[in-house]
C-alpha cells in the first residue's frame, strides 16, 4: 500500500535573541569493553572437530566457580596458533585420537581473579581434587599458576587427547564427592581424556610431563601429545603435561584483557 509522504518540516522559528542553551553534545559512546585484535579467532571456526571442555567457564576447576572473564565456554586463540592446532588435529585424527582443549586465551582479569582467590586463606572447596597435597598459598610460587601468564598473549593453551569417538563424560555436579586428581584413572573424575596419569590442572609433581611415577601407558600418552604438538611449533611447559605455547606467537609481549566471548571478536 502507498504510504503518505511525511509532512514537510515546519518552518523554523525566528532566531531567538537570547543566547541559545548549550547544544547537547554527541551522546557518549558507551564503551563496550576491550575487544580482541583482528587476528584472534574462535577455534571452532578453524577446526570444528577439536573438542572443548572450557573449565574456567564452569564450576569444575580449582576455584570451584566460573572465573571472571569467561562468560562463554569458547577457545579463542590467535589465528596462527589456531591454524597450527588444526594441523596437530589432522595428525592426531590419523592416529585415532582427537584434541580436547581445556583453556586457551585467558584474559588478564581472570588471572587477577586467580590471584585474589589465592590470597584468601579459605575457599578451598576444590582442594580435594585439584591440589590435594599442595598448600594453596604455594600454587603461584611453585609454578602451577602464572601471573602474568602466556595464556593472555593468545597463543598458549591447555589440552589433552581423547579417543575417537570420544567416550561420554558425566557432568560435574557442584558439591559432589571429590577424588584426588592424582588417583588412578578409574577412580578420579571420569574425564573422557586418554589416561595422562593425572587429571587436568592437577597441581602436583605427578603432573610434571616427565614424571616417572605415572604408568607406562600414561607416559606414552603424554609423549604422543608432546610429539604431535612439537611437530607443529608448540612447546610444552615441563611442570604441566597439558600446557603448550605456540613458539612463533604473534604477540610475544602483549597481555590482553578482553572477555572470552564471541562479541570480543571482530
Ligand atoms: C593454571 C594452569 N592451567 C596453567 O595454565 N598454568 C600455567 C603455569 C599458567 O597459568 O600460565
Ligand atoms: Zn596453561
């Protein structure tokens, strides 16, 4: 249907002699928070076959609640690291395994949350699983958590291998009975990871990549992950079997603070 043309604008009133009131300035732009530089991507857009289990967006982590800066369970990385990881995944799939990521880019505000939590003498509800034999006030000093951390530079991640097809993994229910991450695979939290000798974020010397106390099968699995990752330019942190840095990282000196959210990407 035809629409009536809008009425023509009313003639302007004669200019007033009194000084005009100050014109409202352009409305302030509401800051939408920091955003990622153009080179950051959602790993799922580069390789949808890599599994995700983003623990800091959930309560199943060493703090016991979602961490500041993780509104969405995403793996954000620099494009270079994500594409290298896609090459690792191709090699892993050829061996009947898939990658599963636990943490990727980590905003500085998340690190600040860890630091503030570590200063509190209480809040140890997850000790029984994640740091059964490590005093809470030693977690940073003993190198299990970094501040600052390479994760904030966008090319470092925590990951494991799972079989293909991956077994189901039961949901973690807050308050459930915790089992030390150092217990044998059949007793600790039933992560669908292949047996790596400890659980993820197990702050204990048994999580050192070369620790000789874990079973031969677990050592083989750690070594397979290390071979696959090293072949594509990643370097392992010897204290944690799950932690890898892409050595050709594009932002070796920049610690980002945008949230882990789709809206952070350009
Ligand atoms: C906290 C753990 N997932 C980790 O990434 N540790 C290293 C040391 C880090 O925080 O950089
Ligand atoms: Zn890590």
